[in-house]
């Protein structure tokens, strides 16, 4: 679901950005409306990306790893 939302918000952000140029050219300051829309859609795209990564990490957590001080983590120590 998040992947589809990311694609949709990306397309909408790019469309708003493309329209912004023409609106600034012909209507002046009204060009800030689609520019604001592009910023909102880009922010929504980033939010969906983070939510998707969090959901995927919850479903498939990375294996535990040690560091150079504690050494390798054994399965029994988890």
C-alpha cells in the first residue's frame, strides 16, 4: 500500500512542479499554490517511504550483530 502511495505522491509532486512554471509565467504570484502542493506531496511521499521501511523492518528484523568489543552474538544470548 505504501509503495503505491509513494508512486502516486511522486507523480503528483512532479505534475505540480511542472505546472508551477507556467502559472508563474502567466498568472504571477498564483504560482505559489501549485508550488505548495508540490511541497506537500513530496512530504507525503517521504512520510510513506519511512512508514514502509518501518513496516518492512517490523516484519523482517535484521539479525543481531555484535561489535568489535563484545564480539559475535550467539543465538543463546538473545
